[in-house]
C-alpha cells in the first residue's frame, strides 16, 4: 500500500511544466538583478547628466538651437 503510493507519487508528471517555467523565470530574474547591480551605475552615467552623458550632450545641442 505504502510502496504503491510512493510509486504513484514519483511517476506523476502533473505540474512539471509549471515548475520548469517557474525555475526559468527565477533564473531570469536573478540574472536581471545581478546585471542591474553590476552595470547600473555605468548605464546611469551613460544616459544621465554626468560628464559625457547623453543628457549633457542633448542639453548642449538644444542650447545651440535656441
């Protein structure tokens, strides 16, 4: 009786796809958090208003137009 229950439990494949997608989603989320942590400041400086940033370049070009 107990052996049959274990056999049935371990042979049941219901929900395996959902678990796989959950693991894949978790892996992607961890990779995104890690990349934001590593490259966040560099991206902020590149697009921000810091020296050489896109914000500064756009501001200097719009000043020339006015």
